[in-house]
């Protein structure tokens, strides 16, 4: 798929729970995504689980844009907290940066905060250029 045909806008992940004649319905970005639920609490609970598992946002770059040439990688999953995703390219860059940081200070085992994308990109560029 060429880039000119790819949607580069962030997806509309707005979730709404709306009361209709059939029951409480969950909508994402204005589109219906659930069956009717008999009460609002059940619909909201379902919506939260949906958000956790089916609305990927890259932990590294922060984008929710899916890329045909750069698939999502699930890097961690928890029943209660959902899944954590990274674009494959962001994951490679992050793990490279992490390895470089650990090499500088091997006794420091973390935890560490995720650096800004420009820090990770700079480390990746240094790897490519050797400078």
C-alpha cells in the first residue's frame, strides 16, 4: 500500500455509551461497536475492556496510527490492564536505546521512564551512522 493511500490521521477512539430503545450501546468514533446492554454499568465496563485491548497506542512514539508496513507488536498484556503496544520500528529503536543505556551503567536495573522520541531517534541515528 502506498503512503498516499494510507490514512495518516489519528483514529477517533472516542468512546460513548448511549441509551437507546434496545438498551445501552457502546460507540467508538461515532460507530456502533457493541450489542445492547441492559444497564449502563455493564456497557461502561465492556467499553473499558474494549479500550484497553483494542485501541492500540504506541508506548514509544505515542501515535495510534496503524501502519501497514510497520505492524503493531504487543509487548505486554494483563487481564486487568489490557495490552501495551509498540510499532515494530519503535520497539526496535527503544530496545536499541535501552541496551545502550544499560551498557553505560550495567548495575542500574531500573525501573526507567520512557524517554522522549527524539532521544530514541538520536540513539538510532547514531547506530546507523556510527557517530
